[in-house]
């Protein structure tokens, strides 16, 4: 198979007879086997993918916009009749009874789903070390983390194990691993893609996102998956533009940046310098680049973790071992002990930590002091950002305070891990779209 460059180039190769869907899938399956040690894939749908490729090759014309495109999906996105676990023991052995709307739309356009991808348990984590299936290794440096929570989705694209992949982004879980792996990570506007079939972490924050090696491919997947859905009342009702055809506008944009972010003491100086160089490049290209004062940076992470853990506590209460998933093997003679043991053994430490935090901020006597105040911060942030976007088209921020760090380096310090989300979570708090393109030092 010729090296994958883009979906458009791949389709051209198919039309010219230089490759086939079957040859392409066979090549990816071989690569997945060769790089199995990266632990990006939890399960590979080998026979199913080969059968779909053969079927597509028999068609006299293209089935759709994603004809033969090989895609991996994060293990929090439903795919009918396929195992779904959110990388957790609590869902061990569960098979999805329906497909997510996003997955249905990919399949309708001729995509080939090649497997499900590793992630932090219930999408809670920034390193992909919180998975029941083990950590995911960064293909560029296997001693370093892949990022999280969608680490498997990022590495699968980074290592050339699929063309594009789906992840989910609740506070940076697409953009941060994309940044650490040197690829594109897109978090659409909240409600742009249906959440039906996405396992909930924090429902007012979660959004399905895209990993790719170029912008046009990310735009095409967004174009295919976006739009109204009767199964999700939070989906935006606005028409879906032809994103894939709007790559070159010739427009000069207005770009804001926060000096409070770029001069933050926790930001790696090399990252700050690389972003400032990029801002200068944009100025030279004729774009307007201006500093905007923003004094709310230190409130973002506390508000985010209060609200998301509160929502997670509610969303994860359904996993009790009664109807499906993990059930403790000990003989238990009362219902309360039954629930406690199932959840204690089924959930990992990070998930249990966030459930306890959520219960605390929602508890009597603390609800107004924490949850209510965090909601006020969220409203202030949304209003502030709305004012900024009246004058600017984009806000430029770092993704992470540091480059990908060593495996195990921060696992014993959850507070340091949470603070590292300082730049990414604002997009989820306010619902705005965000994209992470690679930025390299000059």
C-alpha cells in the first residue's frame, strides 16, 4: 500500500487502481501486529474489516465520502455487537446493543472500523496510565506517556495504525494526547457532534473528537459526523457547513493571546517561545495578533474539577454490577455490601478518587460553597470569552505546560496532574471548539 498522506490522496490511489481497500486493510493489520507493544488497540476487528474491504472493492462506484477509510474508535464509543468497556473492569464482558450516532454516520459513508482503542478508565486521566488494559506507549519515545485520556486513539494515528481515529474530549482528552504525539486533535463545539452512544463522564463537557495527520481529514470527519440527532437533545440545530471545502479562505484573521498564559511560571519556556514565534509568523503573514488581558486563569482548573467530578458521580452511579459488567465473586448477604464490593473492585483508583470528590462537592453543607460557586465561574468564563470573540476569530493558548513526560513520573501526584489541564479545560467549560496542531521549536 502507498504511504498514507490524506483521505483525498488515498481515494485518488483507489480510483487509479494503485491500491485497493483489501490491500489497505491488510497492510494496517500487519502494522498493528508489528506495533502491538504500543498497546494502542484493545481489540482488532480483523475478519470484519477484511470482509468490509472486500465488499467495498466489489462496488462499481464509491460508497461515500469515507469509502474504505480505516478508522479506530476509542473504547468509550458504542459500536453495535462489539465489546465496550471504557477501559474499566466494571464493564468487563459488556457488548454494546447499538452504535453511536457518530459511528453510524461514518459507516454510512463507507468507513471501515478496524478496532477499539485504549484509553484512561472512563476517560479520566491525562496519561493513559489509568487503563485496565495497561498504559499506552508514545511511538516517538516509548519511555514517555502518550497523553490522555484518548492515548490509544492518538498513538494509533501517530504510529500509522489507522488513517484517522475518534476520541472524546471532556477537558483536553483529544488535544493533549494529539499535542504529545505530534498530530492534529480536534474538539468540536459542544453539541456539534451527537453524544448518543458516547459513555458519559461529565455530560455537559463531553464531546467526540477527531485525530488525524492533517486538517482536511479532520474537517471531513467533522462534516460527516456533525448534525442534528433525535437521540441527543443537546445537539446543535444549525446546518452543517461543508468543512472539507473551506480550507483556503484567503482571509486575514484576528488572533488573541493571553500573556498570563504564555508567561505563566508553570509553562515550559521552550513551549512559550515556540508559541510566541508562531504568533510572530502570523503577524508577518498579515494577520492581526494582539494581547488580551485575562485574569481568570487560576479559577479554571478548580471550577472544572468541581463540576466534572460532580457530574461523574451521577453518571457512574449506574455501574453497580446488577444488570451487566463486573460482579464480585464473594458471597454477600446484603445489597449495600454487594454494591460496595462491586464498585470497589470494579473501578480503578483514579475513577474512585473522582467519584469521592464529586460526592463531596455535592454533599449537604458543601454544595453552595463548591458546586454553586463553580457554576458561577463557568458563567463568568463563558461571558468573558464571548466578549473576546466579538473582536477576535481565535484565541491562541498552549495545550500543556510541558512536553510529554516520562511514564510514571506524575502518577503519585494527582494534584500536579490536574493542574496540568490549566490550558485545555476552558474550551470544555465554555463549549467552544478547539484544535491542536503541532507546533515545533524554531
